């Protein structure tokens, strides 16, 4: 009897309500008993076949039987050698009295029994791991068994429903979650209208604090707005005064470039932004250069004229020194024009 078959029997017993479920120990014991019974049957069958073999009158095996007996061991030895070089040992789970019959069992049967024992051992190991999980599950569910059974359920289904609910709440869309909440509210007799009314009721103290906070926030917002407007007004007046300055006649033409330079932090003030923007505009730069050249030329001409006038005045003073005579005669404001002309003539001819 296989372990899987035992599991199926366990499931069948679990589905019926009269026989009850088999524990893991009972299932393993039943499987082991079936295996040992099968092995004993094989041993008894081998012994019976050996006793029933035909013999001659003197008790020796007949010729045909002897040849068969001789040929069979040779075949069995080769098969055993091909499958496993080491001689099969009796299972460790057998009792000493059972192991005494091991040598009487044909090698083919020994190989089958050894393989079966290994399969049983592997199955027991797997069942042990499953049993550990089941034991932990039972420990977690045991405190809630009265509630589960009172609702006519069983632990596996209850846990499956809980996991399904958690999955919908996490991965479902809005409509699925709302439908689930309504279903839960109906199942556990929760009035959603009362829940909504409870949310609308606010603690008076909390409401008062919220109102005070709203007033403070409103005051701060008003102050910030006024400060912003005041700053914008001052800035607007400053820009207007800068644009009205005759020295900034190209302001409107280069205004967009100035704004870009100021916003980007390239220029530190309006004047620097204006100069950079004018220099970046080809037309404005050409006009300014032409004006600068004309201004420089006029300045040089004025300086040359001033120097020439100074030299001319210096030459007249050295040749005739009219300056002294004029200044001496100019001291008498009551002299007539005729007298003044005569005095100047004498000063020149003397």
C-alpha cells in the first residue's frame, strides 16, 4: 500500500462525518504495517516455492530442476550486479526476526523492497514537513475554532475567505472594494448611515481650533499678499523711473533681454542688464558706437580749439602787453569813448 494511497484514504475519511480523520502517526503506522505484510507474504511465497520444488528418489533435485536452479542464480546475480554492485541489505526498519528471512528472499524482490523502503522514507520526510505546516496552522486557528464552528464553517475555508477579502481590499478597484464593504456591513449588521453620521459629527473643541487656525491662515495670506503687492509696486515704480531716464532711450527695445538676464542671475541690477542687453542688440550697439565716436570727435575738436585760443591769447600778451594797459585804463569807468580810444592808441604806438 503506497503513502499516496494512505493520503487518499485520509481524505476520504475526512470527507465522511462518521469515521473521523486519521492522524499522521496513524497513517504512517498503517502504511508501514501494509509494507511489512507485503514483505512477509513475499517471504512466505518464496519459502513455499522452495519447499514445493520436485526432488528425486534420494532427495536430490531432479536434473531439470537442478539446471533451472543453477541457471536462475546466475541470471539473478548478473541482474543484481547490473543494477547495484553492493549487496542489498535488509531494511533498518525491520525487526531482527524479519531480517533473518532477508537472505531467503530473491534478489529481485530484495531490490523492489529496498526501493519501496526508500520511497516510503522520502514520503515520510515530505509528510513530516507538511505536518509541521499543518501543526503551525492548527496552533494559529485553534483560538478561533469556536467562532468558526458556530458559523458552520471549517478552518481552511475560513482562512481562504479572509485571504480573498484581503486580496480584494488591496488589489481590487474602487467598485469592488465598495461592494465588499457593503457585503461585510450587511453580514455583520453594520449600518453605514450611522457610520456616515458619525464622521460628520465633529468635536466642538476641535472645530474651534480649526476655525482659529483658519483665521490665522487667512491673516497670514492677507499679509503676504499685501507685502507682495507693495514690493511689486516699488519695483514697478523703479522700473518706470529707469525707463523714463533719457539715458535709457532703448529700454523698451531691449526690455525682454533685460528680463531674461535678471531672472537668470546674469545681471545684478537694471543698469547692468540694460548695458548688456544694448550690447547684445546689433542695431542698438551700432547706434551707440556711432554716437560715441561723434562725441569723442567733438571732444577732441573742443580741446584743440581751447588749446589754440590759449596760444593766441598768450602771443598777444607777449608782443604788446595790451592786457596791462587795458586793465589799467579800464579802472576809470567815467572816461568817454573818445578818451578811451586815444588812450588805447597811445598804448599801442608808444
